[in-house]
């Protein structure tokens, strides 16, 4: 039973490929029910070529309305000043930097799925890599809003760029904020190239299937003359491999650089060397949860159960379990280091995190959502139950935001001097700016699945049994396929 209540093909269809006396080492198929090349092309292209369903218009109107109000809040904040936020002394960073780190973390899963799993030759990535890459771009766009806006004078944000010395401005290259600009801009540029390179064969398919001159012209421009020749594929695979190699270190470096915003300070709970691996693991943890948050409804709405199978969900749940366990270990090490250091300020800061004014952020967000809920994935039934997986993913999405908030605000609101202690209370501008970025993110994703193939058709076809030159099993004819 899927999310929309429709009955799907039973997992027993995998028995066609599961180990037998004749094939003792055979693996379950990545595409169920022995689907053909034609079926994959029709099913994935149909989401783009057919008329937009009513639910798409309703969802897009809702998300674009939220995005519009969020942009209004940004305009109001820019014209009025950062006083519209709840910032105060000593809390100079709050929801703005929390949202920045949250969205940057969401963008990590796409490059991990596309680049690292590609280099490791994990074929199961083919069904989810396209949407994960698009999600990466949209998350980085949402994240890029906050560093420029939080400086107060948006028109001065270009000072963060690596300006030539003859300008006489002398940007501070020792500032982690400057490193953020380098890391995030490089990550976004390489991610766009990687995503677009993978799109080219599928854009050519849409170009050849287009029924109107405008669509044929537009898809033809972006397909850059792709003809599917041996030369085209040779150059494509080389470019894809090089971009995967460039993207892999970026996965590790971007969130490490973001963590330096805090680790290079002297504040308790910030001044620690475990932040880079801790932040990278947390980013992958939250990114995979967001991929499943988007792909599970898309799987149900577009009836993609034979392409995004329970096997894919199971593997992603295992990665969430692994990275969630790493994050839980990092949480434990933070408390251990605070105790072992003998520093009274560190010890107080962590007791304040657990028992202070923001105690429920730690107990609900960090402990329950990030540490305890992923432990359900030790059970195979939970990893293959869509509702349980979706519940855990929503917990992780919320928990990762709470984690960033408690790190940033929890480290600032009570520092060394009790006389300067304070609390942060968000204003309506804080709240709706954050909600507005969700509207921007979801609106961009809805536009993506409407006008571009959400699954890489060319890559999914490669993992079909008939793509193996050493295999001679017949393919089920189209007229006998399950409706």
C-alpha cells in the first residue's frame, strides 16, 4: 500500500532475480516488473509532456504565495533594518545564520548521491540522483539569501567577494564569512554544471518527442546538439566523471568551512575541533531526510513504484541510520569534552543547553528527533514501511534545524558575563522569512518536476537487465505489462 492508498506491485516480483539454484548470486532488480526502455521513457517523460494535474496547480499556488510573502518580509527587513528581527545583545546571530546553515546542510545529499556514489559505482543512485541534485541547487539558493541580508546593509555585501587590492578595500581573508563565500559559490557552480551535464541526454529525448515547435526549439538549445552517438557518450562520460571528482571534495569542504564560522571563535560550545566532521555528517543526515521527504510523495503521485523501489528507500534509510549514529556520537563527545576539559564555562554552557531556557530544543529536537527516531531503522520492517520512513524523515528535518538553533543561540545568549545574558524571541519577520524560504524551495522543486525529467532516464535504462551484454533473458512484451 503506497502513500495515496493505491495498491502497488508486491515485492515478490523481485523473486524473478533473487538467488536461485541457477543464479545463486543474483541481486534484486533496481527496476521492478521487468520494465522496458519504452515504458521508462513514457512514464518519466509523461510527467513533463502531459497536462499539469490539478494538485500541481494547487500546490504551486500555495507555495508561491508563501514564497511571495517571504520575499515581502525580506524587502521590509532591507528597507527598515535588522531591527525587524529579534536580534539583541548578546544574541547577534539567531534565525538568520541558523537558516543559512540549515539550508546549506540540506544541499549536501544531492552531491553525495550523484558524485560519491557514482565514483563508488553504486547503481541504485540512478533513480534518485536527478531530484537530489535539483534539491541541492534550490537549497543553496535559499541559503544564499541570509549571509547577504544579515549584514544589514545589503548593498555592501559585495565586500565579501575577493576584491583586487588596488580597490583599496582590503577584505579580511582571515574571516570565515569570506571563506563561506568562496566555498558556497564554488559548490553551487560545480553543482549546476554537474546537474546540467546529466540532463543533456534526457533533454535530447524530450526534444525528439516534443509536439510543438517552441518546446522542440527550447529543448534543442539546452540539449546542445546531442545525438546519442558514440562520440557524444564518450565525451559525456568523461565530463561526468571529472565533475564527480571535483564535487567529491566539495561535499566535505563546504560544511567544514561553514563550521569554521563557529569553531574559530572563543565562545563556549563553539570553540571545538570536532565541528567540521560533526557538521558534515549532520549535513548528509539532514540532506538524505529531505530527499526522502520530497521523493516519497512524488513516487506516489506519479506512480513511480517500479523505479523508486523499497530497495532504494531501504538503502537511504541505512545511510540516515549511519549518519544519525555519527551525529549522536558527536553529541556525546561534546558533553565528554566539556567535562574532560575542566573548563567551568564549557561545563556551564552544556548544562545550560540541557536545563536552560531552551531546554526543549535539546530534549525534543536533538535527542528525540536526531538521536532516537533514526534508531527505528535498525528494524528492516521500519526501513521498508513508507509511513515510518516519512515520520523519521520529518523528525530529522525538524531536529537538524533545532540543532543549529541551539548551537548558535545557545552559545550566545549566556556567555561569560551574567550581566549581559539575554533571550532571543523571534518576530513575525523572522518566522515568515524562514517559512518563505520553504515556499521558494518547494516552488522551485514543483517547477522542476513539471518542466524537466525528475528521474535520469538514460541512467535508469543502463541498470536494466537488457543493458547487460552478457544477459540473454527475454523482456516481457509491452502488451503484457502490468497496468
